[in-house]
């Protein structure tokens, strides 16, 4: 990420992959360097089960940030739907830690416990109860009335889409990038 005015092949590739402009990429690169302390990677401090990267390089950082770009006002319905699914797939993969295509109760418990671990008023048992209740609600949305001996094995991506139906994720899941140009469509 040099300061040359002509766009390098690397920057063109990042523009294509992320939808950010070259100026936005330069700004995000400066921010990445601040976060990494000038190192080529940022350490992923999350307790990493199988499949998660221990370190995040600049390209990974940009790809992750691209999921938080606001939608363009001139998107048609097909583009909005594609953007919505990409954002939801990103969220789904945050929960599906073993990448088997299903969010199990244990995976969901781990995420809820991690999210609530900073709150001194909510203990592990309370977090577990919250996760269990949410998983029961997910089962009722996705499967309907379950029999007493029926086991809900977890949330698939199709189930996840059903659960988020009617929620305006494409406008809620975004970050305003201050001092940045208008952005391209979701990739």
C-alpha cells in the first residue's frame, strides 16, 4: 500500500473484491496499521476453535469490513437481496464455529457466553438460559411444533434466513465510514 498515485494491481484487486474505492482502501490501511501496531497482521484474540484464523492480514480485514458497508440508495431489489444474503451469511459463519453448515446449541451458547462475559451481572448459567431460550424459539420458527422426543439439531442457513425475515439487516448492519467517497455495490 504505497503512496503512488496510480492504482497498483494489488489495490485494483482489493477494489474488485471489497467494493471499496482506492481512497477508502488507503484510509482503511492507515487504520489497520494503527490497530496492528505497524505489523502485517492483527492478532485474533478470540478463543479459536477449529477453522478460525489466529491472525488477520490486511486483505482479510478489508473483506470483513466490506460486510459493514452501507447499501447504495440506487440498488435494485436483486442487488439488495444479494447484499442482504451476504451480510446474513457473514453473521451465520460467526456462529457456526466448526463450519459444518449448522449452528448447534453448544455453538450458540459459546457466542452468547462470550458476548455477555463482560457483564458482571450476568453469570454463565444466565447466559446459558438465554441461549437455550433463543434456540427453542429458533426451533419453533424453523420447525414449528416439535414432538417431545424430537431433537432440534441446529440452525441451518435456510433457517437463519427465515429467522431474519422482515428484519432490515441491510441497513442495520453497517458502519458509516467517515471522510470516505461513495461506495460500490455489495460484491
